[in-house]
């Protein structure tokens, strides 16, 4: 999970990229960087920490030119070190290039090995550097052809931005696993913007124009913007967890509103729930829309029974387990006035190890909750992600080795319920802007209804087999592995 943002043809390119990265900060907080080009040369600034800590006005001033790409990082491949921060830049006889990447390559280690055999010397541990070396070796002439040539050798998830002295190229992998969208500036003709999420456009005054299709490439140069499809056409398998947890609630990704998807997930949780509750509360911030959806559907009052400090990042992004334990306490506190003597439904979006939920349940009871019913707006996470989301090894995932009853006992909640994968897919698809229904389910009208790939036949909803990647829930990995999959949850020794 990282964020990428790029601007082409705007005199404020670096400044706008800085703002864009700030709006993507939820996608990664370990490091940030911007590369800018003025038509003749590239300049780069990167640092560890959040966007506002990494850049001063002087840094932005030095990032000259009308074109810039930026990156916020959260390490899923390579340690949390400055040398792994992005954009990665390289010079060759054919000029300079900078690259910003969101996603994870699944064959990076074997390609790296082959490149090292033929003399390439790597400067970082990041899988992205493999693409830079492949581009340097490519015999193709133009930047876009070298990018396309390099990408035929790699597999996995990539939403990628490349910047040379005169061009910016954006490309999304053939399964469109991570999001990538583009827009224009109404007050600046010819200027163009690309971002991981459209919610970042408001801050820079850009207008959303579209999402990159699976395997689509956008080339921006002084002749304008061109689309190309250098890869074989495939149907998308966008990560469903973007809708459940990662993306910002005000983003619409590939036509699906993240906010509506989360509300639908909450509604779906309430649908078959018979628990008697006095109040519904979210684990803020990511579970707020799901708890609203639950409260509406169940007819139970919604309250903020937990407050979240706005000054801490997402707990999980901190790479070390001991920091994460501390983080839960740092992040949330209970509101006794909402909880005392009440039967509480608490909605969270996911359980990974169970560390957060166990502490939350304890916190709610100490604040006086009479009963604590935990509702999770996704299925059990039982498989690690190898496409760019930070998940621990399989053995650390609580759902991998425990039943729902056992997890409930461990968390010390009164009851615990998850959504099924089918309910989850259905709720997310029902938030598709093209076919939104109000009951939290896909429109059932008795005849075939295209809901961006979902089909209704004879009144029965069928999940489209290939709309989302849900490997973390199902173990169904849409991109095969050449390397032995190895989750990269950071350890103390990596730091
Ligand atoms: P855990 O304590 O390990 O069960 O983590 C679960 C909490 O972390 C939930 O509240 C989620 O909102 C959040 N979460 C789930 N997956 C991730 C992730 N990959 N990165 C950051 N936070 C996550």
C-alpha cells in the first residue's frame, strides 16, 4: 500500500504534487518523495516520515519544472529505509528517469537475480528498482516503449508513474489490482494529473476524468495526452480491501463509491443480525460508514463511543509489533457517557491478528459497556497479500488457525460476526455508481442486469467471478507466483 501522484504541464507541478501526496497520506506514512522535471533535467527530494515533515518550502522551490511525480510509501517490499524511498531515479546515456510505484511485483526476486547475473548493481531492496534496470536494458527508443518492454518481464500489481525530462507515463497492471485515475485542471489548459485516488483532486483543484483500464498506459508529452494498451486485455481484479479499509471514504474507485460500499457492508452485517443492542459504535475512522449503515438498517442509535486521536497514523503502518500494541492505546479512547450500562454493537472493518479488537473490547468494558457485540464488515482474513498490502505471515493471521467462536473467546467479546465473501462482494458492487440500489444489495429485478459485471439471473444474484481480488479472504491469488511468496511485515532487525 503506497500512493502515487503526478502532474504534467503545470507551472506549480511540485507544489501540487506535494498537496496531492498530503491527500494520499493514508496510503503510506513511512517515507515521501517528489521528482520534478523542467524539460532538461530531473530533481529529486525524498525523506523518511510524513509529507509535511519531509518537505519544506525550500525543497519545493528546488523541485523546478512543469512536471512532477510523487510517492508516499509504506513498506511491503524492502525495509523501512531511506534507500527504499521513492521515486527511484536513475541516469543513463539515454537520459534520466524517475519511477513511483504502488503495488508489489510477484517475480521481482527472480528477475533481480537474472539482472545481477548480467552485471546490474542494485542500490535498494525495493522491487521497483527491477523495473528501472529492465528499462535501462531495453532496446526500445521512447520512454513509453521502454516502460512497456520492461513491464512484459514482470508480474504482479503495479500502478506506476514514470517521469523523464520531457514525458510522464502512467500505467496500471493488466488486472488493475491497485487503483489509478486521472484528471485535468479546469483553469489550466493542457495540464494533466494522475493519482492513486480521486479524493486527492479536490485539494489541487483538478477535475476527475477517468480511471486507467486494466493494462492501460497514458503518455503525456508536449503533443498532448495519448492512451495506449500495450498488454493483453484482461478483466480487472481490483483489490476489494481498498473498498473495505484502505482507500479514503470520499474516493470513487473504478466507479464504486468507497463510502457507499462501506455503508452497504454495514447494512449487510445488520441484515441477519438478531442481537439486541442499545447503541451502535464504530472503531473510528475507517469503520464509521459501515457502522452508520448498520445503525440505519438495524434501527439502533449510532453514537461515537470511541474517539480517535487525529494526531496518530494508522496503527498497522508502524512496522513493529511492540509499537502497534502501544498504538492502540495512543489512538483510541472510550466515551463512558455513551457506553455505561449499554448493550453495544461495535463495528470494525477487519481483524488481522486480533490485537486491536481485543484491546478495544477491554476498553469498552472498562468504560462501562454491559455487553460488547463485535461486527466485522469483511470476511475472515486468512491469507497474506502479495500484491502490495502489508499483511503478516499466515501463521500470525488469527483467522487462519481459529474458528469464529475461538476468536470471539480470545477477544472476550459477547458475540462476534463477520460477513461472508459473497455478502462482501455484493455490498461493494451495490455501490457501483452505474447501478446503485438503496437496499444494500444489487438490484434484483428478475432479469439480467449488468452491474459492472454482476449478473442477476432468474432473480438470483451471482457474484462475477473476476471483478475483485479477494485473495486475503479466499486464498484465490489471481497472479501466479514465480518467487516463493514471502510476506514482508517488518521486523525489528529490518529497521
Ligand atoms: P489487528 O489488531 O492486527 O487485528 O488489526 C486490525 C485493525 O487494523 C483493524 O482495525 C483494521 O482497521 C486495521 N487494518 C487491517 N488491515 C490493515 C493493514 N494492512 N494496514 C493497516 N491497518 C490495517
